[in-house]
C-alpha cells in the first residue's frame, strides 16, 4: 500500500506507488524514467470532436440544451461551498483512440478551465490518454515514447491535481494505470488490480495485474483510487477503506448496454453503503467502433444517495465539493439542485445507436452515408438514425426497385425521404439483374429458379451502393437487424454489403418499438405509418413475406434471446414452452450462419451479448443441438 501526501509546496513524496518499490521517482518536466526511448511519430490530425450529438433536421433526443454545457445552472456550486473543502471536477469527455497528443492537449484545456472554476482536482476516464479500448495499439513499439511526450504537455498545468488514465510501461510490464500529476510532477501512480476478460473486454491480453492500494492526502481528505473493474469486485475498495480512505475516486470506461446505468447505480449504492464511503465515478462518453460509452458519471455519498449525476451520451464536466462535517467529522458532499433527465430503455437505446453511427462516420472521415431505402421498416429506421446522427445534408437515400417492388414501397420510401429532407435517388436494377442473368444463362439453362435468382437482385443493389461509395466517398450503412443476422436471412455481398450496420444488435421486435418511439417525438411522423403496420417482406419474389420462412418475430426473438443472449441450450428452450421442431429449425439456422456473421459489417452493441467480439463460435464444427447418446 502506498500513501502520498500532496502538499502545496510541490515537494516530491517520499514514497511512490509502484509494483516494486524500485518505482521511478519523477521530477518536474519528466515522465517516469522507465519509458522506452523510441522516437515518437507525428500524430495524425484528428477529426473534430463535437460536444454533443449532431442536431438533426428533426430532433430525436429528449435532452435539454443546458445539459451539453460544461456546467449547467442547476449544478453550480454555491460560493460558500466552493470556499471550503475539496472541489472535484469529473471530466466526462470523449478521447479519441490512438490520438495521444491531441488527447493530452484536450486534457490541458479542460484542467485549466476546471482550475479557473475553482476545482482542486480533475478526474479523467480510464485510459483516456490513449483512448479506450486501444486493443493492439498497446503493442506498438512507439507507444511509451508517445505517452512520455504527452506527459510533457500535462506537466505544463499548474495549481490543480490531474488524475489521468494512461498505459504505464516499465520493466515490470504494461499496466492500466492512473497518474497523479501536480504542478509539473507525476506524484505517483496506481495500477488496475482487476482486469476484466469477459464480454467485450480482453485486458489480460495486454496488461499486467496491479497489486498495491494507492491513497493520497489532499486538502484534508484521504483519497483512494480505483479503475473500473476494481469497483465491481469488493476486495479493492475494502482494502482502501481499511487503510484509511475517506473518499474513492474511480476512473472508468464502461460501455453502454441496455439497463447498464441502473446496474452501475445499484453497484455504487451497494459499495458506498457497505463500506460507509463516498464514491466519485467518472465514465467515458462517445462511440468507438462497435462500442458506445454513455457517460452517466456520478457521485454517491456514504449512504448510497446519488448527489451528483452527469447527463447520458453528452460530454460534460461535473463538479462536486467534498468536505468534513464540522460536528460529525464525516465527509459530506454538495448536492445537485436538479438531476439530468432520466432516459427510458427505448430512449437510451435510440440515443446509443445515434451516437455509435455519428462517431464512427465522423472519426473515420467519411463525407456522408448511403442508405438503400426499400420502403421497409429496417431501412426506414436506419434512415432516421442516420439523419439524427449526421444531419440530412450528409445522408443519401437510394431506392433500387425491381419488378417485385410494390408501388406502396416506392411511395413510402419517397415520402420518408422528403419528410427527412435527404437526397433521394431512384435507381432501377432491371438492367443489372437481366445482364447478370444473361451472363449466367449458359450455366443455369437446365436449372430451376430458386434463391439464387433472388440473391442476384440483392447483389445488384449492393454493387450499386458500393460503386456510389467508391465514387463519392460515402459510407454504405447496411440495414439488417439482429434477428436476420442470427438466422442468416441476409445475402452476402448483397444487402450485407457495407461498412456499418446500425441495427446489427437490434432484434426485429425492437426495431418496431424504436420506429414507434421515433415517430412519437414529433407531431408529423418521420416513418410512414403503413411501413410499420404492413407485414415485412424482402420483395425478392411475388407476394413474399418474412413469415414464409421464419416464425413470427415475437416468437423468433424470444427464442433467439434465450439462445444468444442467455446461453440457453436446445433442451432448455423446449422446456421453456417452445415447439421442439421450430426450436431445432431456428437454432440450426443460427449455428449454420456463423460464416455470414463473420463477414458482416460491425454495428453498435446495445444488448448483453452482441454478435462480434463477445460471441465467437467456430465456423466449422459438429456440435449437436440435442444431447448426444451413446
């Protein structure tokens, strides 16, 4: 256990926290001496970081404008409180993965602003200097030198303590760490003790495990440090409390999934009340590949009450004052006058999809997005999310009719495009399909038409969209939902062609719920009502309906959730009341189509178990659904 005292005279502490007590004592203007000496490369110019989601033509997000500011009027600390105790700034901000130098520059500006507002400490999220999750960037040979260079920037900040999440590299290994920086010195550091290796996390691939508890004294309070998963396990906070911690500060990069914020609140309440200690919880915000970090940073008192809470999905700096009560000696915290707007599950899900697409497109440098608009529910919802994420001027809808496309679909697609004020083009595929059929005729002459001919239509549409993408630099976003991806109801190199699938983790039944939710936000619906009410169809043959080859979506989604999200087996799903023949058909389709999902575009994770990094099955295997018999 290491215990630091941050005295106001810039003196170097006598003992620094480290894995071995051969830790590198730091001096002003120098990062830890164990960093390697590789020369840093010039960082790429970053994409601009917006302070809040792009405002669409039609507003989807029920968040007040005041919540996007660094400190809303409802969260101002009174002058009397700011004069006493420790004022902590919780920087719920987005930091771009890999952009080490510009992330450091952003920290410097945020720290100076917080200092000018009277803060004594500013807390940044987990691994914020490098961005989270950095994945194999942690293996790049110049990483340590880049971090060292970034520290030179951080050391320029005076008169405020900075708690910075960063990768610590020394002869003992690579650690997920927090640096304690004050007046040009790294006063100490803490290494994460509990490394998650489940779901989307694989930190044991990259990091060594920390073993020390770290506390430091500042402004009369003893502060204990934790990083994310440390808080989900009881031992680290228990040890800090036993060593004399009076308040816990936890740096986090906790990604969104449905109902996750309620789980976080329950966790903080449990930890705070069990150990009788306040907790400051700083979370990341913004999209990174298939993950979205939803913010929701908060502060709870020793009784488990949330006294400060940041808005969800927005960059925001939260302020809290902690001080000893004159009579009891207990640490008391300043309280918000008004909490941010709570989001329902459907509202938070929609906002996560908006943020995920917005940040993927903007940070990747695409000029805009292309959507194949079919007149169906999936492409209709995808178009809404795209407009809300990027603005109508960056969304290009293309309707690609064929002889099986109904007049209703043409009308509804045009009506929605005009309602959302997006570019809309009709590009018939008759010539493309007939040309391919003519090419294949010598080989297909003695065969019967089947799904092959249907898939030619889908692939003609995919080819058109990808050609437009290549020519004009727009990202093709696909429209397949989780139900379809699960059972393979999609065409490789056809409707699966594209770079990002907005609905990849959204079951079909929830697609309908999201469409209705989005329509309720405005007097004039943005999705035509009959798009929602008429039976879904791929329109690849006459009078085709999805239920020709699939169970009704209500039944299908319940079975899929049991199998995919909750790991129920065949027997357990049958025992739950589903027809065994239907269960066998559905589960066989899921297993058989793993090869398609491996080639699918990424999409925002919203459920407990999304396709991708957290669900990995072998493409070729002979696992049987029913329990084998000898």
